[in-house]
C-alpha cells in the first residue's frame, strides 16, 4: 500500500510565502509523475503544477512565476514553493503521484488548506 502525507498548510498574508511538502511511503519501485492540485470552495479541482520524471515541469497560468514544484528523490517527497501569494490562491491543496508497483498506481494526498488573507 502506498500513502502520501502532506504537510500542514495554514494561514498566510497576501504577498507571503509558504512551502508544502508531500511524502510518499510504502512499497513501490519508482515514482513517475508528481503533481499538485487545488480546489477552492464551489470550484473543481484544478492542476497547479506538474513534475514529470526526467525533470519537465508544467504550471497553471495563474501560478507561473510564483510557484515552483520540486522533488527530493531520496526522500520520495514533492514540494510546492508558493511565493507572492494572493487571496485567490486560497484552496485545499492536494498532491498526486503516479507510482510503479509493478503496475502504475495513482495515489492522492489527504489535502491541506491554504488560506491567504488580504
């Protein structure tokens, strides 16, 4: 069984920074895709940032230049560094990874609330 544990989000003022982490544990051979999504109240869950094995990254237009996704392979952890936060970044943030257990398996984190005050 593979589990993801996300760090605590929290409350931050507009213009501030916050780093989220998401650690994978369990039995798997490798991690391919690592992603962060977010879901604001009443909205659908949207992709924020994506890190594909090999190092390619993709970002939602709304966070380009402000957010950075990275990974620590030794710790099986993905990070989301969020700078210049805006009130519209307020949402529950979820990490998602695709792991190879012999077959490819999609796993979601439990979600963590990030609130940005104006």
